[in-house]
């Protein structure tokens, strides 16, 4: 006789927190109700209130991460925890735990490596007009630079496969970690999906940790660095074109004057123009070389991703103690 044994995937709910004592207990409780088989992990990032105590009292596994910044917390969580499915949310109560089963079901049924719970209306009103404008700007910029896989690259409500988590390098230190996740998925062409979800407001007395200008500058810098790493030919090619244009603006009038008179009266301008031309050629050569390096790194990432065990089947056949009566 052959018995069918149903495989239940292990689920880890990851909640990075900093000063969320007003909401964390309720968030943990609601996740325990929505996902009874999941283990809830709260990583306390140097909170100065009772976040850790209330999370532990609500039934979460609490770990302290001393390096400040969400990116540092996510890197630690991904390294520490082993599970089949990882669900990441915030501890401020803005993401509904009741939507978690839908995200996980989408991951399993569509065989994705990441499912993003996009926030309805976030580009119209994200709590502050500056945040809303920044969301529109950076999402549009992402589509131009890295592709149209995502419409809300800053959403913190995500579900991952083990393959994604263990192949993700996670070099960011702060809130730009979600951008890095999106670029990682786009670069390796991983199967991803999005689900539009309602996005709540913070409870009274709780404040956002985001700084419109400081975090915006860090995200823009991350965009620049990720483009340099993943699309070096495009990055250095753009610099090369700018230098070439500057060289032409300075050098063409001098060349025309030389063709007409046989004289070069503005030697410093001509020298500068030639220097810019040489730099332009150097940037183009740099982009060509690094493009080959980037392709090799992407292939290595893909191979490492494929070396991770895939999702197991939902059922597995195992032989019984006796296959057949004598």
C-alpha cells in the first residue's frame, strides 16, 4: 500500500522593527491568526521603547540587530532563518496580516520567487505629499532603467521563496533594500508577481521613520550604483556621450578656424577638447569591459540560484510498512 503524505511548507514571518511598541503586539497577534503554522520573527533594530518586550509577550521570536537600518536587519534575517516561504512586512500595522494567505497562495500557485503586495493609491497619497511624489518619480525611473516588472518598488509587504532569499546578496543598509530586491529579480529574470492591496495609516502617536530628502538621496544613489553594477555599458556609455558632446562643443569651432586660417589661436581650448575626447573613449572602453564582467556575474548568480533546492511537491508518495498482504 502506498500512502500519500502531504508536504506542509515551513513559513517564516519577518518583521523588522524600530520603536513600534504601539502596534507590534497587534501585528504579531493578527499574523498568528492569519498563519497559524508560521513562526513570527521580530528583529528589533535598537528600539528605545518596549517593542521587543511586547513582541515577545505576543508570541514572537525576538532577535536584536545592532546595526541600524532596515537593510542591515533584512540581511541578518535572511542569513539567520531557514524556511520554505518567507513573508516580510512592517511592524507599524500599515500592512494587513489578513492578506498574507493570498500572497503565499499566489507564490505557490504561480510558482514565483517573489510576490509583492503593492499599495493602492500610494503614488497619490503616501501620508506626505513629498513621499507620494517620490514614489511616482522613483517608480517611473525604475521602469526606464531596469524594466517594467514592478509598479511599487518600495512596498515592504513581500513573500519570497527560499531560492530568492538565499541567493540575494543584500548589500544595502537602509530603506533602499526593497529597490535592491527588485533589481535582483529583474536582473536574473526571476518569476515575480504583484497583488494590489489596501495600505493602512499609522496609528495615532506613531511616526514614520522615513526622511523625504535624506532617504530619497540614498535611494537615488542606490539607483546609480545598481545601474553601474548591472548595466555598466549603458552607464559608462552615457558618460562617454556627455564627454563627447562637450569635446565637440569646444573643439569644432577651433577646428573650423584652423581649416579656414591654418592657425590654432585657442590652444588651451583645443587641448581641453582633445582631453575630453580621450576621456570619452576611455569611458566607452571601460563600459565594454565591465559589461562582460557584469554578464559573467549575472550568470554566476543565476547558477547559484539554480543550485538551491526548488520548492518541493505538495504531496509525496512514501511506501508503507507493508506494500501488499502476503
